[in-house]
C-alpha cells in the first residue's frame, strides 16, 4: 500500500483519482506546522503540494520513504529540486493544466490595466462619478512585449493578436521559424524593453531571471509603459517598479505574484497605478481540476513503476522512445554493474558507446541506467534520477558516443571504465529470444548471460591453469554451472568466465589469486 500525503488544497477530482486506486492510502492534511510536516512526510511514499507547502531540504531528508513529489501546477520554486535529485526523488509537475487559465488571467489584467477597471470600480461603488480620472488607452495597434514565450506566453500572444496588438517577444529558446508561425516578432530583450507599450513576463524564476527587469531596464523603457507580472514575483524588481511608477516612467502595473507571498501591506499598494490579484492565475475550476488529475495520475504511475512524462528533475522521454528503449534497460543496468565490479580503484570516467540500431535513438535514458548500475555498487538507494547527480558529485566524467558499426550484432552497448588504477570494458547485446548477453570483456569475445554469481579470472594460457581453479572451487564446495575460456594468443593472456552457484568468500578469492598462473580474480554478483 502506498501512502500519498497531500498538504495543500487539491481539487476533489484529483483526490478521487488517488482514492479509487486500491494500492493507495490518501492522507490529506493542510496547514501543517513545519514540525508536523516533518512527522507526516516520514510515513509517505509520495507528497503532493501546490505552492504553499515549502518542500525544503529538511522535509526531503525527513521523507525517507519518498519516491515522488508532485506539484499540482507549474512552478516548482517551493521545492528544493537539488535536494530531491540527490535523494533520487522524482519531482513531477502538471505543466499544461493551468496554461489557458493563466493566459486568460493575464489578458484580463491587461485590459483592466489599460482601462483602469479596478480603480474605476472602487471609486464608483464609493459613490463617486470620476469619468475623467480613469481615461485609459486602447490595446489596438499597441506593442505587447512578451518576455518568455513558452506555454502561457504563446497563449497570451494569440489573444493579444485577436485584439490587434503587435506582439514582440524575447525568449532565448525561440526560433525564427516558430516566431514566424505565431506571427510574433522575435526580438532581443533590449528591443522588448525599449519598444513595447506593455511588457509582460512569463519566464520561470531562476538565477538568470531574478530581477531581469531592474532599475536599468526601467530606465530604457518608453514613457508611459505598462507592466504585468502573472508569472513569479521577483522577475521584476519591486523596488525598481515602485521607483519607476513614482517617477512617472511607468503608467501602471498589474501584479498577480509577489517577491514575498502574501505580500501584506506592500508599498506598491499605496500607488493608485497598481492593480493586484492574490496569485489567481491558475485559480479556475478547470485549471485546478486539470492539474490535480494530471499530478495524481503521474504520482500513481511513478509509484507503480509505470511510464510517466512530467518529471522536472529527469528529462521527459517520449512514450514511443520509452517503448523502444524498454527492452535494453536490464542489459544496460547489468553492464554498468558488471563493468564496475571488474574495476579497481577510484572511478574517474565512464564511456558508453552505442552502435548499430541503438545509435539511431536518444540513448540518454539508457546511459542513466548504466550509471545507476555502476554507482549502486558503491551507494545504496541510487536510481536513474540520482545516478547522474551522484556521478558528477564524485567527479566521474560520463561520455556517451554513437557509432554505426556494431561488429556483426544488430546493436551493441559498450561500457568503458577508467579508474586511477587502470581501464576495463564490457560489451553487451540483446539476442533475439535469448535475452541479454555479454559478448566482449576487454578484448576477449565471450557469450555470457549477465546473471547470478560470476567469476572472472585473468590467467596465463598454460596447461593446468583451468584445472587448478576448478579443483580449488570444488574443494570449497562451489559448484561451477557454466565456464567459458577466451584467449588471444596461444600461451598468452587469457580469461575464464564462470557461473558459480554461490557467492564467493574473500578467502576463496585470495586462494585463487595466489595461484601462479592467475593474474587476477574478480567475483561479480549481478
Ligand atoms: N500566476 C499563476 O498562477 C501562474 C500559473 C501558472 C504558471 N505560472 C508561472 O508562469 C511562468 C510561465 O509558465 P509556463 O507554463 O508558460 O512555462 P514555460 O516553461 O512553458 O515557459 C517559460 C518560457 O520562459 C523562457 N525563458 C526561460 N528563461 C528565460 C529568460 N532568461 N529570458 C526569457 N525567456 C526565458 C523559456 O524558454 C520558456 O519558453 C512560470 O513562472 C510559472 O510558474 C504562474
Ligand atoms: O497552485 C496555484 O494556484 C499556483 C499555480 C501557479 O503559480 C503555477 O506555477 O502553476
């Protein structure tokens, strides 16, 4: 039974999805104190939040059973992603469900800002009739500058075009072709800042976007520019915005988000040019249902080890690619594990080469599994989320290569490992109907099923060497299930690859290593 803890208000439809699952126990506890959250999370297999719960490194540490954290919404700035990644916890969000609602909210703010609707409403219901005080501007023919043309920015662009606005946008990932298709002028940040009549930001809040719109940016803007932020507080400097409104440079601002939420009695609210909503972008019945259902389904998939799509700390893998890579996953993990067990010393570099049919695919997910196979040998609780992070943290260089030639196999995965004490390599393939096979160890061709207890012996190709190994194993009651021998030259270096029926003791390995004809012995458990 999986325990799913929900700590922020979530739409009933999402909760029902979880409650309908026979393998899930749903615990919904909102408004927890930080101490209560630490206690509750310790028992949970998954945690679902919106934006209120702060999922700090401490919370993640306390969640010793946590497999996944789900965010019912887009922004994950309330979740310590590096801490989750380091612990191998998947973080998933629901990026599509509230796009339309947030774009519509931004558009509502745009019209309200242009026509002073909130100010006019407030004055009118107070009994005033100030028609001259609230003269606005048309949107028609005005330039809308969008910073961040992603999901919400794009939806906003098409709505603005319907109102005959000219849309210019800055987004470092925007191609000329996509901009053209959308009828948007691809601009630099500088151009947006200098030319737009309305500027709206739709980026995530990151190191790069924090105070992207600052005092220097305001100084370059058109007189009477209007500013919107329905993305994240902090993308626009609130102090700089306050000063720019005070100086008359900015005619008005519409804000749904704030540097600190709730903002309390903010100085910006003393300015009549500022209109505000309490982070309402995604607050529609439709958006909340969508994100709650999406995140609940994702959490169920993760808990059940089924394919999922919206992981924030793992690149998403298209379903079609997942299907193509699935058969190779076991082979990949076994190769990583096998290779690392043949090494000695500190791991410095892992090179994975895919050839044949595999060279045509995006094999990054398989490389993560190979890393998991390798790193699990040293550390517990490694998965394909944490493996690349743990490798990097330990200074292990990881390189992926593709070659078309696959030495007579339809495909081949070659894993090379370099340590401070030498190099080793192993290649494997999937044999039609027969499963995974290791087909090469260093320069020796073999045909080994990567399973169970294996013994890799490097020896001199001399009469009696194989017999000596066999008799020592026999003496110790170790049964040999299969054995293969490979050599390059008669009388030169050779290897023996044995499947044995039980794990070998250190003492037994030492006895084998002490034999004159033996160079090295490695016990490998897969
Ligand atoms: N107010 C709300 O209730 C609400 C609701 C949903 C989303 N949001 C927020 O809206 C923002 C946008 O959401 P989205 O779903 O459109 O995200 P998205 O990922 O689809 O789009 C973000 C875009 O910003 C661009 N970008 C990143 N760094 C940039 C930079 N330095 N300069 C310019 N562009 C940059 C990206 O390339 C991307 O195209 C996020 O901050 C999200 O958290 C707010
Ligand atoms: O949960 C909310 O209502 C806020 C959602 C929004 O900010 C998001 O990033 O998806």
